[in-house]
């Protein structure tokens, strides 16, 4: 009898599978298609890296399409998932996501076309055509950023069942917007550059010309500042902060404090503040023309302060007295946030609970 009750309280595997498939199918379709296209593009660019030995501005010519494609896969999937959680403003969210997918697709087409031509895609004013391509890319970036702003506003106003996940996504998308905004700093003329005089106007390196010695894989400068570092770090807060929530859910069965939702929310807020501090640090480091792996005393001192504040915050949250849970005959494991568990507070969420209750009553009756 006890086993029957336990089974009744748990949805069947088929029900969980059907809910997971339904949740995945509810993700924003244009962004999902775009992410799939970028996955194919990443594979094609990897082949290009293997068979095409051309070098442009000190990097393999297919390195930029590969890195952009991989980044867009993560970005597109994250936004598609977030949009599926919105209880209100779904129509506005759909259009915003479609704008992001369309603008990003156009940008990638232009990047790939310029790579195939053996030309720079960014900061290129060598010919009227190259200038038109770069200006068009600037328009796509503005559209992408504006679409993400709309999603951020909808997310900030949304009521999502799991508060820790909600705050991770909110802080993540704000940091992603800030990181994307770093790209606008790269369009400023570097010393010695002048529109109409030089072929290249704008740079991602600070203090040294683009195309010098760089780190493997990332291509980030090892001799000067590189604005691509804070750009990358900020944009991918949208994936890393929700990952913190999943990590806490995985550790919750071993650490009882993580079963308290208030503890998880506080830890997410601490992680977000630390992430923002690290983003500001690498941006400050890049603007001073300092390589990532060659920090000076001021950078190390700032990093040490961030680490101390983070450690103190985590210690304070975990050591703070918690409220004693109500006595129960069984010990319930904390829920693990999933696309289904993170559903918005609304009729769909309530109907799923009703289905599970009916299943439980049927087993009890039998």
C-alpha cells in the first residue's frame, strides 16, 4: 500500500516525458530554428578551419564565423527558453524573439560572406561595398539589442514559480545587454584611424593594433587590452547564472540549506553581484590596455576584494539561521528546476497539478 501511494505521488515516466517534450516544443520556434542553423554553421566553419589556411588580421579566416556561430547557439537557445516561461506579453515576446533571430541571421550571413571573400567584416571601410556591409551589420546589432531589451522588460515583470531561477534569468539578461553594449565601444576610431582616410575604423584591441599575438582558441590579445573579453563575459551571463541554479538543485539533496528557496535566491543574487563585479573588472582592465593574463597590482587588488566579498556573502547566507520546516512523516526532496518546474504561475501550471491529483486518486481507489 505504501509503495502504491509513493507511486501515486510521483508522475509516471510517460507523463514526465510528455511534459518535457511539450515544454521543449513550446520554446520560441524562430529562435530554435536559428540556433539549429548556427549549429550547422559552426560545423561548417570548423571544416573551413581545417581545410582553408587563409589568415586575416592575424587569425584564421573561419575563426570568426565559428566563434559567432557557437555563441549564437547558446544565446538563441537561452532566449527561446526564457520566452516560453512568460505568463503575459507572449505576443510581444514572440515578435521580440523573432526580431532577434532575424537580425542575428542577417549578421551571420554577412560575416560568412565576407569571410568567403577574404575580407574583414567588422570596421571595414576599404570599399563602398565593405562599408555598406559593416553599416548593415551595425543595424542588425541595434535590432538584436532592442529585441533583447523587450524580452528583458517582459522578464522583469513576469511572475515565475521558482524565484531563484527568475532572478538568475533577470540578472543574466541585464548583464547580457550590458555586455552586448560593449560592442559599441569597439566602433570608436583607434589612434591613427580616420574615416575616409584609413581602410579600418574601429578596433577590439586597446593600446595595440588588432591582429597581434593572441590566446589560442579565443584569439584574445596577449599584449594589450581586448574589449571582446567583457563583451563575451557579459553576454554569456544569460547561460551561466541559470546554471548556478541548476547546480544548487543538484547539490540540494546533500546540503539541506539549499532546500530553502530563500537561501537559493540570496545565493543567486550574490552570484549575480559577483558576476557584475567581474564584468566591470575585465572591462576596466581592457580599457586600460592591459592583457587578461597580465594583471597589474590594481587589478589583482580589485579581484581580491571581489573574492572576499563573495566568500563573506556565501558564508553569511549559509550560516544564517533558517526556519525549521514543518514536521512531516516523509522527507521531501527539494524540487529540481526544469523547464516544466519553472513554468509561469498560471492556468497551465495549475492544470498539471490537477492531472497529477486525479492520477493519485485513481491509484488510491484501486
